[in-house]
């Protein structure tokens, strides 16, 4: 898959998690972000609505910063 480098702003916690991840974990996170960005671009809904839905779903599934870090470490 062809890729391009992108610079985005994230929270300090998100940056810490990403920077602490292994190369394989980073690759997975980058793929996930790429898929989500593509999904948003194709969605007929406003970006803000999609982002709110993603956040609500993650929280409902128990994805806290600690849980995310645990997933990345596992």
C-alpha cells in the first residue's frame, strides 16, 4: 500500500501512547487512522458528527487512555 506522511495535532496523552508504541503497534495505529480518515471522507455526515460517534463508541466499549495503553502493550 502506498503511503504519505501526514502531520496532525493530537493530545499529549495520544502522542505519549504513540511514541511509546513498538514499530508494529505504530503501523497498526497508522492503518487504523488511515481507515478512519478515509471513512470520514466518504461519509455523507459532517466530520464533527462522525468524530462524536467514534468517541461515544470507544467510551461505551471502555476505551480509556489506560485501556488503550494496555491494548498497545499487549
